[in-house]
């Protein structure tokens, strides 16, 4: 972690996040209303809080699996090199898949992950992100479901970290260096 000290200003409250997740769950239920089972794939580690709250709100048969990908390390900027550190345990061929991401920034991670999943030939694949920073986009990618669009700020909380800290905050906060 940087030697700089910082403060965290609340950007999106826990209450706003919970309300939006309820809305997103309804949209997902409508999209996948004909599924026999939805495989929800969380991208570790940042999405773990989001995925836990999201799957509890979705009234469909669900299986949960995880991919662990890395493009940040302990820094504040994406390296643009996406590495898969942990792959799926289950099969997704001919299954309905929802990829859950914490934040879409440059788009490199989401693009690489969707390509990785599509090679496994799911019946249908959709994506969801809690946060999106479209001003930072470097590759063409758009999520199917979105929690909140945010400006180009470095954020933490609700599973999102800065050098493995602040994941436990119940809100999304903007990091301000002092």
C-alpha cells in the first residue's frame, strides 16, 4: 500500500446499494424466467459481497461458481494484463450464466472473462456489474445489468479494496488522499 494517508468519503450508501440490488434481481428474474438453473459466476475477490447479496434476492434456481482474475495487484491502475488465477469448478456448457463483476473500468477484465466463458459454450450469457466507469473505457464492452454508473474516482467498500483494505465497508466510498 502507498505511504500516503487517505480518507474515504461515502459515495453510495448501503441503503442505496440494497435498493438497487432488489431492482436488479427483478430484471434478472425476468431475463432468465425460463431457466432450469442459473449459474452465477462471481469474479473474485471484489464481487463477493455483491454476489452474496444479489443471489439472496434472485428467486430462481441458482448455482454459484467463481473465477479469480487479476489485473490490478495492489495498485490503483489496471495493468491491462488479465490473468485467471482460479478457474470455474463446474461445467457451464449449454447452461445459463450470469457473470458478476464489482466494477468495470477499462473493460479489459470483463472482455477477457466474457471471451473465456463464451469458449465454454453456455446456452446464454449475461453480465452484471455493481459499478461502471464509462469514462475510463479502453475496450468496447457494456454490461447487460448495471448497479451504478460512477465518475472516474478510485473507490473502495462493499467488497472493493485498496491494497486488500476497506472491503468490509458497507457502502461505496471515494478515496481521497491527504
